[in-house]
């Protein structure tokens, strides 16, 4: 079953599953974000600290989410781990700004970003190098293995052993049979480690003021007045409802 994909790769028809329009959309998104920043005057430090990294994360997540639908090697839980990490770090970044502090970063975060960018580049390159037929053969191989009770780890392991023994006629085809999966596994592990590192170095932010839950001293009066207004409105509603019943 695993060898069948490699043996029929030469019969693949030409054409690539990746269109260069994706890069055009990325460039358009960057220009649009710059225009919106000019219109809404979002060039101050606080806005750039949150919105600029957020835009980059949206582009990265958009690429990984797209890969889920294009490749059987990319699993949903991998992308969910990356998404969860970005959500938590974005909340911590906003919390640091709210408290007037600086979010402490580490080299591991840069390593995580490098691995994510490298994984995206490799997977995109595989889409451009292989034909649609070849990539379909790889997806069918993983899909058939999953239906027979094997895991993606088993299939990727078998493929890398075949690749090291030189049993693939096409070098790039053989490489694509396992490399995206292992790259995403490694990227996900580094992403989780980066999150744990962030939490360890910035956990003290949770002891400080938190919007709504534990606001700053100057904001407590606002939330207290808001609660009093809600209680007053609720009591007024109850009195009016009681008068209607008695009437």
C-alpha cells in the first residue's frame, strides 16, 4: 500500500496544487493593514504592540488552517495547539500593556517563529514542486492507512525508512511523503514549550490588575457605579412588575 504511491508517481499529470494568488492575497492583506492603521491612527506604541503581532499570527494560522484541507499529514490538533498558544500570549501581551509593564520574551519564542516559517516554506514548496496527482497519491496513502487502523506516525515512519533506503524514484516525492508531518510535529512541540516558557516568566502578571475581574484603582469606581446602576434598574423593574401583578 505504501509502495504503491511511490511506484505510480511517474504517471502523475502536470499541474501544481498551489496557486501564486495566495502570495498576492498576503501582500494585499499587509497593504490593507497599513492603510487601516493610517485611517484609524493606530501607529502608537500600544496599538502596534498588540495589532502588529496579531496580524502576523493571523497570516501564519491562515496558512496552517489551509494546510489541514490540502494535506492529510497536517492534523487539526497541531493547529489548535498553535492557535491556543497565540491566544494566550496575546492576552498576556494586552495584560502587560494594561499594567504598564513589558512582556518578557525568550529565545525560544524566536526559535518557534523560525520553525513555523520554515515549515510553511517547506510545505508551500512541496505544493509547487509536486503535481496535483502526486500530492493526491500521498493523501490517499495516509487516508487508506488511517482506515486500516494505522496512524500517521506509522505511515510517516515507513515512508522515511523507504526514503533512506533509496526506494523512491523521485527525490522530492519521497521527501514530501514524510517531511511535512515531522516538521509539524516538531513545530507543535516547540510551540507548546514556548507557551510554557512564557507562562513561567510572566505569571506575575496574573497577580496584578486585570480588566473587569480586578481593575485598577482608578477604574474601580466606574465598575462600582456600573454595578449600582444595574442593581437600581433591576429593582425598578421588579417594583414595576409587582405593581402590574397587584393591579
